[in-house]
C-alpha cells in the first residue's frame, strides 16, 4: 500500500505596516483566515518589521539576514496575500522596496490577493491603480477581488464592515481557486479543507 503525501500550499501573508499590531495585518489575516476555512494551507504571516532595520540597502546581496529571509519567503511561497497601508495616495515606500528585491521570475504565475488600508475612502483606488499594475509586472495571477478598508471599516485590527467582510470572503475564495489551478498545472496534490 502506498501513501500519497499531501503537500499543503505555502501561503505567505505580508503586511507592509511599520507597526505591529496594525490594521493592515488585521486585513491580511482576515483574508488568510477565510482562505484557511476553504482549504488547508501552510500559513506564514510576515510584517515589514520582520525585515529589521537593514532593509534600506541598494542591492539584494547587501540585505541582512532578516530582510533576506522575508524576501525569500515571498519568493518561495505558493501564494501570497499582500497588504500595505496607503500614504499620500500610494502604497508604502518600503512595501515597494521589499518587492524591488524580489526576482520577477519568482512571482510569475503565483496566485496573489491584494489588500490595503487607509484613513479614508479617497485612497480606495490605490489597490487598483498601484498594486495591481505592480503585480501585473511580475506576471502574478491576481485574484479579481481586491480588498481596501479604511479606518471607519475596522474595529481596532478587525474588519467591522459587512461589505469589506464580503470582499474578504470573495478574495479568499478566488485565491483558493487560483491555488487549485496552480497545483493542477504543476501536478501537486491538493489539500481541501478537512
């Protein structure tokens, strides 16, 4: 009798907030929790602060170990949930700096769910106008539904708005489907919810 080893998809949820806890981390964790309800995953949640103080260097070879581990976790994941706070109408500069070190071929075809948080609704289109083109450059497979939450839609670090919660569920469902397609293409065993 042969046993088939089930390989759980490695999902990295990355919050680019400079503080922990944060609304951005709460939002990426909400998507990850709904994804975990749909299928079994091997989840790692990372914050920008995990990169340490040495993130601001010119080249990848200069990254200190904590920052290098963050970049490698992103590259080696089977799927990503990314979130950034919005400042001055754009994603956080250090969020972009992290992805400046990521090898483009490492994200090609990788399923990604996009999230962002901001002070008000006027920042909501940052996900569509800034994040989606960035991950389009990487040729990632981006979930159609993105999730933006402003301060009024969160209670501390948890989603408190029904419409945002529905978008979280939709993004998680789409990410689960993209993971399934990716595993079918690579011939890896699937691991549906128990």
